[in-house]
């Protein structure tokens, strides 16, 4: 018995010594021993004690960008609304799946036959594959004027002098023009809430120029639209707001609507073109091409149409032209720089279609969840996305999941293009996100000591103004500089 007790005492001492020796190693494997760790902890403690977060949920994940090891984490497993920080996940998935050189293609063709006298006994068809940049002013090769003029040239060059049929905007690949489920009514009539189809045009938006009344509260009439849309009925109920009140204008419409209501106030001193969504972009591109053709003397017998005109038909098409979009790297640049929601939804659908011939937003969102679960072991409950842009208030993503994807991006060949796309705020390269009651930032930062961090910070249900909360978040993130 005495011998057994001695053996137990020796064994116990040995285990204690092993525990003392091993504990620092185990601790180091769980959290990186960054010199900045204690400063981040203190900065976060001050941040979370602010009264504006009393009824809020905040989460911060900071990783050592060189090793991927956590330096600081708080509420890292809590799913939160992401707002536009969701865009980095969509962009990373698109780069990985489609490749940075991927381009969308839009085909121009005709049906029927071209007679000897130049009469086309058939239709002109514009077939889209989901290009969100077609007609966009952001790219010289894709502007409305550039695309329309090129199509006029190829139609004339084919010998067509008159069209006995119609011009059809073929948006059938994604079964027409749709808005992702979960988007709210007050968003979808505005440019940032524009829906998506396989034939997008001019970013599915149009500008409205107002002439505010000199008397506050009186109607602010529409001076002009930035595109000719005579087929739409626009009911303007906007009134003039006081100086400094800014843009409080909201448009209300939905897919295929023929009437748009515009309500709210337009500040007396405001000098801004208000952008609203176009209810049927496939029809609009067909309309604009038809109008331009008529201007050069090529008449069309029938009214333009969207892809619904092709339902249940089998047609033989003769190719005229293929328009290619800018490459994916150029698309992602503006996607993140200007936070264009349409681009996110177009990329989401392109991912789903290219990988599995799926066309629904929900199918694209599900694919992204499964992709990162297989790639980085991120559980679907950590990446519960409902769209590709972050506009849905139902998105729920953990900061741990987003930071892991941001960390993964840094080891990929497409990372330089991805990094270039990140905007700069607070002298930091990071993507922002703002939606009702939610703010977020995710990015990559080097500090003055040579450390490099990958970080994601999300805040939901804060009180006070977004400007004040943004300032507090910047103060917290300053510790990473």
C-alpha cells in the first residue's frame, strides 16, 4: 500500500509538471500571443460598455493574418445581420468558382429570314446571361450608348432595313425579373433594391431629377428622367423638405409594375439625382434599341417585349453579335467599392447557374453555405445567408465565419484583385455594411509594429445614430493600426 501511495504521488507530481509545461503550448495553439492582444481586449471592453450597446449585440473576431489563429474573439459564434459586409463572402465565392477572368455574354440574334430588300421577316432577340454591367456607365465598353450603337451597326451590317416582327429582351434564363425573398417593400422600388434577371440593363435603374419648390412642404416636381421611359406611369408625391433635410425620397414599385409611386421629401438645398429601380429591364433594353433603330430609319412593326413572348416556343436564332462584360475582377471592384446590390444578386445567380444550372436566389445562397462548409468547415448556421448582397434583414452570419473567409482569401491567386476592391474607411481597407439597426466592417490591417490582422466587427440593434456608432466602431478598430 505504501509503495502504491508513493507511485501515485510520483505520478501526480509528474502530471502536474507536464500540465505546467504543456499549458502555455495549449494556450498558444488556441490564441495567438500577439503583443496587441491586451490592447484589443481593453479597447473592446470600453466599446461594449457604451450605453448605446445596452440592448445591442456586438461581435468582434480578430485573427493573426499570418497564421489564421484567433487573437481576440467575442460573441464570435452568434449569427448577426451583416448588411453589405455579406458582399465579401459573395465576392470570394465568385472568385473561387467562376475565376477572376470570368465574363458574362449577351447575344444579339434574329429569327426568320432577311429578304432581298432588307426586310426581316422575324424578330430581333437580345439574349441575356445575367450580366449586371450591360448598359452601365461605370465601364466605357458597356455604356448604354456604346452597346446600342454597336447593335445598330451589326443590324445594319446584316442588311436589315426593316423589322416586320418585334425586338425581344430575352430574360428567360432565370425565369424573368425577380426580387430576392426577404427584401422589404420600401427598398425594392429604389436603385439599391433593384431586382435581378438574366437581362439586366443600366443597372436596372433610372435617375430622377427634381425641382424643389421654394416653399417647404409644397410639391417638388420632376424636372426630367435620365432615360426615356414613356411606357411607365410615374406618380410623384414628393414634397420639398427644409434645408439640410437631404434625400428622404422613396420609390414604390415591383417586378413588371407599370406604375411607380415616388414619395417623401427632397431637401430645398439638395443637388442630387435620385435613382429608382426599373420594373422590367428586359423590356426597357428592347424599347431603347427599337427607339434607336427607328432614329436611323429602321422601323419595327410590333411593340417590344420581354422574354414572356418566348414562353412555350421553339425558335431558330441566327447570331449577330456577342457582347462580353468586363471581367469578374472589374465587376467585383465596383461591387465592393460602391456596394452595388444588383451585382451581388447577379453573381449569386451566376454561381448557382454555372455550377448546377440552378436559377433561384435561395439555391445560390444554399450553394454558398455548402461550399464554405466543405472548404473551411463553416457550419450552415454560422453562414445563414438569404441573398448575395446583404440587403435582406434576415441574413445571419457569425464574425468567426466571415473572418475565416477573409483569411482564406489572402492565400488565393485572386487576392490582389479582391484586396483592391475593398474600400478605404478610417484609413483602413475594409468593407462596410449599413442597414436598419446593423453596422459592420470586415477587412485586413497592418499595424505600426508589423503585425497583420484579419478582422470582422458586427453590431446589431444599437441605439443612437449610425454616425455616432460608426465613430465608436472606428475608435475600437484604431487599436489594430
